[in-house]
């Protein structure tokens, strides 16, 4: 629901809560926000996988996935890693401050097409941000889906996002496999890279959809391993993160092949990406 008259005009949103998910130079901060304009608040709708341009007035805007599910009503969440100028400016904001939000942008995961199927999410690092709305959408509509299996890895246990939610997964019976890249004291879960965790868990491709997001190198190996496990390209979905400017298919900044990632994506099936050599370049 972008402004009909000017798609570049953002809405302002008040930060309700803000907290750090991970430490370090490239720390990740989550913002829970609510639109200031009541009409926007009441009419906003988005789908799992959609994004928005988020910014701070006077600094600029960048593309981020909406890390809350549409089933979480009354607010949006963005989980933002500090990378450069815009993200450093956003990280200075706290509860009570405002940010700008332009969206929802892009396509989304076809969650209705997946009804009745087993869903496996495979995330690495900040790549769990676009998977979180899928996971929470399926948890909220669990009668419409088969089994949900969450695989999530990060460099260290401190680098996992959404740590507080793992206990909920375990206690409600959602299968959740966590990993860290290197051994650490008292870590009770898997040690190794996410593609290796995937082979360890070896989910069945029968009546299943696999959704993976993370660093490109991880996605590459995860996709190769899913194919080894018997998943067809049509059963595998991911998101792409080309550099973006307009976010609405006008500037040509984000194209791969004949597709604009901002408008035709960011969600793609591997069946589509296989036909585009640049997609995994
Ligand atoms: C569809 C989409 C969804 C995204 N979702 C998220 C999200 O949920 N959380 C999040 O933290 N980030 C996300 N990003 C990446 C985010 O947009 C960039 O990190 C941000 O634009 C960096 O802005 P900056 O001004 O702080 O850094 P810049 O000064 O622009 O760049 C700093 C560093 O980050 C690299 N960088 C910038 N943009 C990208 C990009 N798109 N992909 C990879 N590297 C980049 C640059 O090469 C440079 O090394 C997403 C990007 C896209 C396209
Ligand atoms: S960011 Fe402008 S066309 Fe995609």
C-alpha cells in the first residue's frame, strides 16, 4: 500500500522498541515500529518475504526485509546489520524516535501454494530475517501445513538472531536444529557449516518445500545439497540481495538477466534462478 500519488514518499513510523540481536562491528539491531498515521496503520498489509525501504530523514534509505510476519499484528519489525552509512545512522535510533518506511516492496513467498506441505527453512546469520516471517506465518496457520523444520546457523552462538524464540520452538514441538561454525564451550547443538547441518538432518523431499536465505556462498552449497537429497528446483526457494536504489523497478540498479530483483523478487524459486547465470555469480 504505497502512496498512490508518489511511490517515493515514505511513511513515518515510531520505534516502539529497539534491541541488539548480536554484538560486534557488524551488529544486528531489531526495530519494532508502528506507523504514525492511523490510516496507514489500519490499512497496511504485507506478505512473508516482502521488503521495505527504511531510512532516517536526512541520511538516506536502504532495503530491508520485513522480519515480522503479517500474523504479528499492530507493528512491523526490521532487523538491520550495521554495514555502512545508512545502517549506522539507523542504529543510532532508539525507542521513541521515528524512521521512514516505504513499502511494502517486491514479491513474497507463495505460502498459499505451499499449504499441505512440509516446510524446511535453512538460514545463516542475518539470512534468518526473511525466514522469520515464513516461520511465524506457518506457526500461526499450522493446521494448513505439514511439519515445520527450522535449521539455523551462525558463526558463533552470539551471532544467532532471535535467540529468545528458540525456546518457544523447542517447547511447542517445532523441530529446530541450531549450529555454530566452530566449536565452543557448552554448545549443545551442531558444530559445522549450515550445508553440513543440512546433510546431517537430511530432510525428505517428499511433499516438501525448502526455503533458504543467508550469505551467497552458503546458499550455493545448501542448494547443491538439497539437490543431492532429491529436492527438485521447483521445491527450493531463496531471496536475492542485489544493491538497490528506487526499489520499484525504475532505476535499473538491481537487474539480473531480464529481471529486476526489487520488483520481480526478492523471492525466487531455484527453478527460475537456474536459468539466470548471473544469479549465483
Ligand atoms: C531485498 C533486500 C533485502 C535486504 N534485507 C536486509 C535485512 O533484512 N537486514 C539487513 O541488515 N540487510 C538487508 N539487506 C542489505 C541492506 O540493504 C544493506 O546492508 C544496506 O543497504 C547497507 O546500507 P549502508 O548505507 O549502511 O551501507 P553501504 O555504505 O551502502 O555499504 C556498506 C557495505 O555493505 C555492502 N552492501 C550494501 N548493500 C548491499 C546489499 N544489498 N547486499 C550485499 N551487500 C551490500 C557494500 O558492498 C559495502 O561493503 C537487504 C538488501 C536487499 C536488496
Ligand atoms: S532498485 Fe531500481 S530497478 Fe530495482
